[in-house]
């Protein structure tokens, strides 16, 4: 399994459950845009490290909506304090999914600490997050997403990027579509999957 | 107590309709953070670092909230990339209510470098800021700053210098 396979599964689940989906900077955003563009997606184009924080703020502001964030290992390591804040707030409608390929995939596959000794699931538990799961296979991830609605899932994948095009929507439009979805339409929208 | 600087700031925050606040402590914000935490109309999220707070507030804004961050000016340095590549890029408002340390009356020398740099950094980033000198000014400035943040779709700062907290 590479990142794209995990994103496909997560996007399909988000479509099924009408979950709001925050995506991490770089190639993860582009891969999500490629496999399933929808107004329910927020593509974070800058601010590396803050995807998990944006998802947390959104889930606290909109407790009636389910929120998922696609985070990476390198970007999670950049904002580890976020795990402590998520543990303190523990919103029941927030699921943080860390796709861990052990590299900075968007910049040239330089190894991250998780390719050596660092265990992000253990760090999430240590931060105080009660529901922490690890998945190593596509089937395992599908099964976890059926049952787990909050806490953290670490998805272990092989390094590798899909060849996908740039996101050709401007940031203001991304935000406007996303906020239109969050604030006006609580019914399931027609996702363009 | 009923007329403390912290109460004036809270009154301004309520008038500005702020309903989602993140905080990183400063000794001058002690009373205000405690009041915000007890306020039933405000969701208060203590964060570990100001940059994280910028992200949490951005998400809350997307969920329809009116957001502010209680912080020390040193935290501006921790937030710059996020303020530029998240708030400025997408047009996300944020009110930064700052205790401005490292100015007249500062006993800690380590506060002085960021104290000196705070206004120049805000100017460079084209972030509007207000510097209320009295409790009466504070209330109006917070309301005006929030309106500016919404209209310009930008972060806006309010700097409360050391002297303000002794009024």
C-alpha cells in the first residue's frame, strides 16, 4: 500500500459518511483532489504542520459534523503539541488519520524519524489520546474506518507518490466552496467522485 | 476588580461577538484567560504553541466561529508562516489579542528583542494593529479590530503594553 491507496479508501469513506475532510500540504492534497474532488474537502496548500489543528478547530466549531484530517508523518512531527491539545479536547466527531510512509514524500523522500525509532501511535497514546489504532493493510484500514469515528489512526504505507496534476483552484475558491458546504448545506451533497 | 483592564478587554471581546478563543499564557493575561475559560458563550482551547492556535482558529472560522487568540507578542514569531501561508493565502480573519512585553516597564531582558520587533514585523506582514492606551479605548479597539479582520479577511492585532495592565 502507498499513500494514494490509503487516500482512496479515506475519501470513499468520507463520501459515504458525508464527513468533512482536511488534507495535508503537498502531494497528499493533489492525490485527494485527483481521486475525489468535493466541496467537503479542504486542501491545505501552505502552513505545513497545521492540518491536524485545522481539523480540531473545525470539529469543535461544528460538533454535529464528522471531521477527518489526513496528516503525514513529517508534518505531524512538526506539530506534536497538537496531539496533546486533541487529547485534552477529545471531540467525539474528530478522527485524525496519520499516513506514515517514513519520508518527506513531497520534497524528495528524505527519511523522517518514523523510518528509524519514532512511533507516532505511541506518541499519540502518550499525549493522552484514548483511541489510537495502527493499520498496515488496505483491508485493515477499511475495517477500522467502519468502526472508529474519533481519536487517531496511523496508517503505515510504503513511500511513493502518484503522478497527479496540480490543484487548479485558487485558495479563496477552495475556502469559499468548503465553507459553503460547512455552513449552508447540512444534507449530503453531490460529491463528484 | 469590576473595573480591571482584563474586564475591559473581556467586555470588548463580548461586544465584538467573539465565541471561539485559543490561548497561550502570559503573566499579564492570567485573569483574562481564567475569565474566558469560565465564559459559557466562548469555546476556549488552550494550545501548546501560537502557530498551532492559528490553525485551530482557522478551522473554527471555517465552522462559522468568530475567533481570537490570547497570546504574548513573543508568539508572533512562532506564528509567522501560518499567518502568511494560511490566513493571508485563503483570506481567513483572526484577532490576535497580545500582551506586548519587552516595552517600557519590562523587567525581563529576554523579552526586549521581540518587544522591539513586534510592530515592525506586523507592518512588514501588512497586518493592521491597534494600541489602546486606556480601558475605555480597549473596548472600542477590539470591536473595530474584529470588524477590520472580517472586512480585510486578514489577521489583525491589538497590542496591550505593560502599562495597560497596571491601569
